[in-house]
């Protein structure tokens, strides 16, 4: 027993050290939003792929090929790696990839429902809030996420629920077209940057409305919107996918 | 997870199964249970149903979606499908609360022993009918008057107009729109022969140059301003020229700001035309085929017009206006050479002695340079009240006017209306009634004994108001308003409580000839009745019940739209059913299949333009628009040693008119408008510090305000808002008016400012 | 190091075996799903399969595994 323990202890500790090393590298990259060619999302994605491939192979071999030929203790220790350590690593990498990756504009743009929104945002002559924030570089990166922070790792549970619901509606094709925002948008997304600036503070109405704004009982975008093309403009843009520009209404 | 040591296996299995089953069940059932709060993002304000409507405030006519829960308006948001693209300003947002103000008038009141005391409807209406009848029988129909509002629904204004002009037989039918849009009316009519703008809001999406004159659009029409800004945001080359004596928020966004002295517009526009002529920025085809030139009643040639303009060199005008010749030349250059220029103006132009001149000169600039009739190229006057265009200008709720641009003074027009209203020929008095300032003078003289004031607050809004308050005191004054008290109810003999906004149904016409429907969504509070119901009852009690046969908003609208078909306004095709469906429709709209008209006087687009050329100015007999030879006049109220400053009045973003509505809205009431903007130099001279109480004094009266030292105003000029009832700036303003439109010149009078001694 | 009583022989229960085998299959399926997503990148279907199918499977696998280990240790009297 002791002999076998030792023979498995070494690779196991090596693996743990390896994973810890990757994890540390990962946190470093995370902390300093690196400008490297390889983003932290890529690192996590790679790690997830490695863990999944390793896990699948390990489990198939352990469970279905060598099950009878390996000792009971060995089997259990391999399962510890295959059913616990590697799945946990894969889960964690995938979560991070999803949480970090969905922040990127490309992730939003990957779904055609978002086309009118993303196209409008990148349209140099669109007057929408999204387009103006984008072209004036008011937000350096992850421009969609900056105003829709509910879906990140620090976002709300409701944000995750909405993501799941949207996905369900999408794959079952039960969403309204053009899509409509339901419920109250949280003004804190606007106020987190704008409140306290000179420009914001000197408008008397802002002070008068602060209570209502904080409670989301009125929306910043009512006066300053629309943030994105309106439903009928999006419908028109979607009908003519080749047209990037949302034209003024005739 | 607890466990029993004696049966670990089974328990684990059971517990695990239960856990999995319960969570899976919950996950699957959540959307089906109706617990949408768990499944979908919710609104902070729960709403039972959303209804399409229109904002209560200015003439922009923003579409709103009104959230109603349990017979109560609980939320208001912008309508994505309306021209405002889902936007609302802070006042529009406040419509959520306006119905539930503590200052609502809830029951009729009659003045007894000097006090307004609660009365029954029957008691109040009996008294009103008795006093009106007595007056009519003893002193003739001209001894009674109606003073309405650009906020009454079209059905209400129409019914009042018909009742007084064709029923009682007096043309003493006026409206507060006299103090707001009358000069735009005379300006358009002088140029095109027909009132109301030739263009539309959509032109803002195409203009490459905005000439904004006499309008603080950012604060007073914020949603239109956003549309202007959108154009500039998407086309950064778009130029914005702002003509305003103050460096308003609007002016701060301008590419070129011309801070002219109040009342010198005629010089500026003539000088701009001088530059057009000098550089030949003239549309020759327009001049040769579509324009005539007139000086008063006499015709002039284009050459004579040029000679007239020769006097207005930019150098001469610059001196009059207090700006530089280079600025005038640059403004003219930008105006003429853009692909499409749109002018926007409102009270700054309308409320001055030469208002009609200024209005028609702006139109003239467009016509001469050919910036007319193309998308983005149009002279466009913005409207201040939700229904000044529809209910007053179109209906003709003015003392000189009859419906659809007809005039009292024209016998043919009177006959047409007598036929349409099915009253005997000669029923409508040939004598125009008193215009607003005259009407309140007549009340003071005792020539008018009884006056019905509806939905407006002349006790605060009249210029030189102290003088006219005596008249209100003297006459039998019936005040119908949704709010109590107001500055006018102080003088009322009877106060009747009126329904507000979506407590009643009606149609309004906004600034771009668009008719909208306001649905009735909630029941009015207390004993409140709609203005239409009050007018109908008054008609019955005065014996004109047969004349006022249409008694519901829909019936009145049907009668009115059919009458419009006998004119160039023709909106017969704007049926109630279409209004319920559409986000407003723009007239002319002669048939139910007609989509409405965006731009007028264009054959092929305007159903009334039957000509075949580029334009058809069908309002004029010769089918040509008129350019007028207008001269800058000396100011009526000149500087004097004891009055060294010019007072200008205006508005702020957060309040509207006399604050009867916005003053009690929770989100707005904290914003104080009681201040006097004064330049640091003038403040230094008057030894006034920021925040000091100051007395503003004119030849007519004085008012106390707090000094706000700012460079928004030029040296020599002070500015106060027209909003507050605590400090009535109209005790100071001048009651001189434009001789054509009879619109008072609120924008200029000379004053002195001194620090209030402790 | 050897703390268990070597004389007592414990037979792994059927339930633990089933749990482990379930866990292994869930883990394989879960990791396959996750791999599909990570490999293909963002998309409606990949993210659905990867996060809404793969992730729960992986979590289930881990839970089953932990359950089996706990049960096993309890059977052995170690807990």
C-alpha cells in the first residue's frame, strides 16, 4: 500500500503544482488587464481544453479499458483526478471563459439577434448612445458589457437568469423580433461613470431627480437616449442585413 | 446534510434524489407558475397596462406611453414609435405626477362676501348663465368674452369658438396663444397666405445648417434640440447658428452665436439678405417664378427690393445689433451655402414689436436662397403649447379669425362659416372682437362685463399685469382650471374645476401640423368635469343647445374635420379610428387613405398644391409667396438714464409657463426660478453681490428677485423667468404689442436694478 | 500512515459503485460538452451545450463523486 501511495503521490503533487502555477499566471494576467497578444480568456480557454481532453481520455481509459487491470486504490486515485480535479478545473476554466469572454463585443456579435445593435454601435454616423460611446472611445474595451454589467462574474443572479432565458428563447425560436427590453434598466450603469462629473453635477434637474434616478423610477435614457436603434429601425436593419447604416426614418 | 449512522446508504440516496428532484422541478416550473418576477426582469413601477398618449406640456407633442394601474396613472415613458423616438424631457417625465397634485381644484366655487366658497355645479352654472344672459340682454353680445388657451383640446376650443361667435354673436373670443404664436401666424400668412409651418420635424434629420433664432431650444424644446443634436452627431459638419441675446445652453452648443440686442432682428435678417444679394446666393428661378415683393400694400420689383436692402450693410446692421459685421457675413454664408438650411424660432421672435416683420424675413431668407421645400430646407416656427396650432390657429379661436384661416373682416369668410355652422347669414358679427391686451383693457373699462377664462392664467401672464388685474377684479370672471389657487382665481367670481390631460379625451395639433389623440384613461378626481362638458352645459343654459349639437369629443371632431374639408387645411381624412392607431397624422390629409403631408406647397406632395412647377403657393391669389420690404424701427421703450438696462424674459428647462402644473410636481417643485441674471459689470455698478435681493423696476412696476451674477447675459441686459407666481416679472414688462399680430413684446423693456435695502 | 484496522475487510457497496460509474459518465459527457464550447468558441448552440448542459453535468459528476466518497468513508467508519 505504502509503495503504491508513493508512486502516485509524486505525479499528483506535480499536477497540483502545475495547476497552481497556471492559476497564478491566470490571476496575474487578470489583475493587470494585459495588452499581450494572448488574453486571459485565451489562457483559461486553453486550460479548459487541456483539462477536458485529459479528463475524457483518462476516464475512458480508466473506466472502460483498464478498469479490470488496475488496482482498487489506483482506480480510486485516478478517479480523484478524472472525476474531481479535472472536471473542477474544466468547470472553473469554462466559467471564467464565459464570464470574461462574454464581456467582449465579439461574443455579443456572434449572435445575429445582436447584429443591429453591434452594427449600430460601430456605425460612425449613428447618433445612438452606444455608437457615441464607442466612436468617442469613452469606453476602452468590452463596450457592451460596460453598460450591461449584470452578466459578468460580479453581476447579479438576475443577469445570469436573463442570460439563460434569452438563450432558451433563442434556441426555441420563441423571442419577439425585434426584441424589446423589459423591466427597468439600472441607472447605476450610467451613474457609475457620469455622476460626480462637472457636466453632470451642474444640471439642476439631475440633482432634483437623484432619488428617482437611484431608485430606477425614471431612466437616464428617457432624456438622453435612445441607447440603441429603436425596434422599427432594427427591424428595418435586420431586413436589410447588408446595410450597416440605420437611415433616418422616412 | 444530516445523516443517521445506522442507515447511511439509503438516506443518502433518498436525500440526493429529493434534492435533484426538487431543484429540477423548480427550474422547469418557474416560467410556468406565473412567477414572472422570478423569471423576467421587472419594472420598478408595476403597471397594469400601457396606453398611447401625448405629453401634456409644450408644442413639441411628444408621444408618451402611459402606464395605468387601478385607474391611476403610475408611470410615463417616451413612445418609441412617435417622432420623439422614446425621448421625454424632465417635464414630460413629470406628467406621471401632475394629475395628483395637491393643488387640484376639486369642486366649483362661488365668491361670496369676498371669499371663494364651495358650491354645487348647478348653483355655479345657474349663476354663470344668469350673469351672461343679463349682460348680453342689457349690453349686447359684445359685453361677454371667452379667453381660452392653446392647452384646451381642439374639440373644446372649437365648441367655445362656435358657441360665442355663431351662438352668442360676439367675436370676443381670444386665447393665450395670442401671447405666444400670433406673430408666427401673421408671419406665415403674410408670406404664404396660409398659417402653419410648411415643413416638419423630420426636416431636422436632413438639415446641414440650423439657424436657431429667438429660441432656447435646449431648455424650452429639449426633445427637438436632441433631434438637432442627433443630426450634428451623425453629420459633424452640420452648422448650428444661434441668434440669442443671451449665451443660453443652446448658444453654447452653437458653431456661431450672434448675441444681438433684443428687438434688432429686422436689421440682422436684412443684412444677411444683403450678403445673399452681394454674393448672388439667390435662387433665380424662385425669384422669377414663385415670388412677389411688397412694401405695405404696394407691389415692388426685385430691383426695388435690392435697393431697399442696400441700406442694410452688415456694417450698419452690426452697429444696430451689437455684433460684428464678420459674424453677420459668416452667418449669411453658412445659411446660404449649406445643402439644406432649417430655421427654428419661437418666442424670441414672436414676442417683440417687430415680430411679424422678423417672422416673414426669416421665411424670406429661405425663399430667396431656395432653402425651401427640400428635406431639411424650411423655415420652421416651434410652438409653445400642446394645442396652440390645432386648437387656436386652425380653429381660429382668436378675435379676428374664423376657422381654417378665415377672417372675421372678410364677408365671404363669414358667410362660408355661417353656412357650415348652419346659422342664418349675418349671425356672425362683422366686427372683430378685442384682442388679448384690448380685452383686458375692456374689462377694466367695463365694456366687457363677463369673461369665461379657460385653462390659462392671465392674472400672471399678461404683460404689465398690474394694470389688467383691476379689470379682472371688476368684471364677472369665470375661471375654469384644473388647479386652484392660481393668480387668476384671485379675481374669479366663479371657479370651475376642470379635468386635466388623460382625465378627458381630445385631439391636439402640435408644431408640425400633426394631430394627436389624447385618450381618456382615468376618472377625474372630486367633482371635476371636462372643459367640453362645461361648454356644452353653458350652451344649453344660454339657449344655444341646438347649435352645439356635437357633445362628445368624437362627434365634435367629426364635425370639425368635415368642416376643414372646405379649406386648404383639409384634414377630413384624419378620422378618430386613425388617430387611435397612428402616432399622429399631419394635415393636409383629405382622405382616409392619405398618409398625411410632410411638406407643403409642393406639387405631388401636398394634396392642396395643384400646380405643376417646383412650388405652388396656393395661399396667395397669384400663387407666389410674398417677400416684404421691412425696415428696422426704433425701440418703443428707449433707454433712459433712470432705466439703463434691458430686461429679457424666458424660461428654464424644468418649469412650464406659470408653474401651475410643474410647480407642484414632486420632481420639479424644488427648482427655483426666482432669480435675475445680471452681468458682473452691471452687478458691480449696482453694488449687487451674487444672491443679493434686488429690485427690478420699470416705468410700470417693480419686482423683487435674487441676483444671479453670470456672463450668460451681456452687459446692459438682465434676464428673468416668466414662471414664478411669487415674484411676478410681468409687473415690470411692457404691454406694447406687434401692430399686426397684437402679440405683446415680452422680450424687451428697459429697467433699473438696485440692491434691496435691508 | 496506516490508520485503518487491516483485519476488517469492507466491501464497496453497490450504491457507491453505481454513483461512481454515474459520476464518471457524467464527467465524460460534461467535459465533452465543455470541450465543444471551448473549441468552437461563442455561439448560441455552443454556449448552450457548453454552459447549460456541460456545466451542470460536470457539477453533477463532482457531487456524485463526493457523495460516493462520503458514503464510502462512512461505511468504513472513517466519518
